[in-house]
C-alpha cells in the first residue's frame, strides 16, 4: 500500500505543469521558415551528391594540374564566378578544363552558396526534349518553361547532342526557345561548348545558329579555352 504522507511529499517536489508562468509564445512563421530552410539545404546537398555520383569522371578538379597550365586563368575565372544575370560561355576544344571547372563551380554554388542548379549535358537535354515531344507539344512546353525558370542552368557540351533527322528540327527549336526565355528573364546559364559561332551556324542552321550564338555571347561572359 502507498503511504499517503510519502505520496504527498513526493508530489510537492514535482514541477507544477498545471500552473505555467504564462502562455507560451511561438513564432510559427519563423518555425516554418527554419524548417523550410533546413529542408532546402538537405535537398541541395542530396542533389549535389547525386550529381557527383552521376558524373564521377569530372569530380576531381586540380586547378594546379600541369595539363591546365594554358587555361588556368580561365578555370580560375569559372570557379570564382558569382551569381548574377550574366552567365558563362566556355568555348574551346576538349581537355582544357571547361567541364571540370564548371562542375567545381556548381558544387560550390549548391553546397556553399545554397543555390539550386540544374545541370544537363546537351545530349541528355536533347533526349529529354524528344521524350516530352512524344507526349505532345504542351508537355514539351511545360518542360522548357520549368527549365527557363531555374535559378541557374548548366548546359554541358552544347553542339555535341545527336538526334535522328526526324526530331532534329524540333529539338533545336526547343533548345533555342529555352536559351531565349532565360535571356529574357535575366537568368544565368553556364554553357560549355567546342563550337565557335561559325560551327554553330553549321550545326543549327544560319538563322537558328546565329540566334543561339548571339544570345549566348550577349548574356554570358565568354571565356576561350585555347
């Protein structure tokens, strides 16, 4: 049996939850903002990790490597880029460090600057456009509109994409539309390519190739790698 006196003594030693000093004030807007910020940080970290896993060949970047002696200044300019409406157009032959420096920049933007970045190779982008077109023009437009609103967009190896002849015209038209929309909205792109303006004319046709070359050169800082 319980001793009533002992129970009374123990009860007197317990904190009085029934008599708080006053109502608890909670700033729910701040709680929500902090929760959202943590969720976004986790999402960005996960995206950065998946990007590293998907492109393991370009993860390691040593700006002091002897193979980058001729383009070290350009690589440093890429890695040091700060977010703004004017993006980067990295032009040059394979092996100069365009993709690796762009990848290093993207990892910094996502993990340190807490900025969402969409990374696409031109081939993957073209393939996805083809898939969306199969579902209809509206689906392709939704996909392009979503990418046109991304805070920062990377297109790696522009000009290297290959699609069959029946799809080529539509894919190129949608890619021009994407580039044009981002330029109008003042949202930056980081584009790597082996193609100068003349080769773009050949790849995309004089009118479309000229439009792509003009928009990129006007809305990006051009860095020539060799």
